[in-house]
C-alpha cells in the first residue's frame, strides 16, 4: 500500500469509531456477477469493452483466500466540476500509529487478497448498495491492470523511480525537479486559449 499525502476530502465526515464488520470478501461472496455487471455498466459505461476482464477479476476474487487487514475501504463521492459524479476509493487505517503522517492509503497497488480482508467503511455501507461498492472497488483495484502480476510490475516500476530519485545528489535533484508553482505555470501556458 502507498501512503498518500493528506488531502481535505469534501465529505470527510467519516467516523473513526466502530468498524462495519463487513469485509470486501463477504460482499464478493454474497453477490452474483449478473447484478455486478448490470451495476458496473450503469456506473462505468465507458468501460464496457473491458467488462469480460472485470468478470474474470471478479471470479478470481471469489476463490482467493482473504488476507486479514486492519484497513477500512472508504468510498467518497465527489463532483467533477459539475460534469459528472465520481467516487474516490481509498483505504483508511482506523487505528494509525502516532508516527504515521496520515491514515489515508492509496489502494490501487494493493494485492487482491489484502483487498478481500479489508472491511467496508460504515458510511460506504449506508450510502452505496453492495453492488455499487463492489463495482467502485473493482474499478480501483484494476487501475493498473487486470492481472496481479501486471499491477505488481507497475508498482515495482514506481518504486524504482522513487529509489532512483532518492539516490540523486542534491544538485542532481535540483536539476531534475521543478516546483509545484512552476508545474502549474507550465500547464497553464500549454492550455489553448478559449474563444470566449
């Protein structure tokens, strides 16, 4: 799992108290593919060409042994500048260590057996149906590929880049990096001017 920097989420009124007691594995075991496919088609119409890949992942999950995890899966709905409703899926450690920077975790590179051992956050269980939760999690867990080996290879590539950066001297780091302000400036300079 990757720790991600603290972000003030729009709906961050998530209780850190009682855990749901429902694991992702329990949701997978109690729902049939047909309802998942129908729900997925509604939530992610742009992913229809990959629906068979999602089915194969779903079938794989049904037979994997869950690995116990103390992480909760959180689903956080948000609006994409009024264009469409989206759902952010991330992990949260309900009992972070004092030395942890934060308790929010990116899950896209997490092994599927660990996903299965995670509990679903209580707010997610109230705001989403079980098929919706499964679909949003399937979308997140296949972000880097439809096979665990493919996902691990992407994660290894990212770790290699981080390690290469860490090995640079301060002078090399200064040459090869730019500030966030400079990045924003470059992005805004690259945007085409509107005709308004």
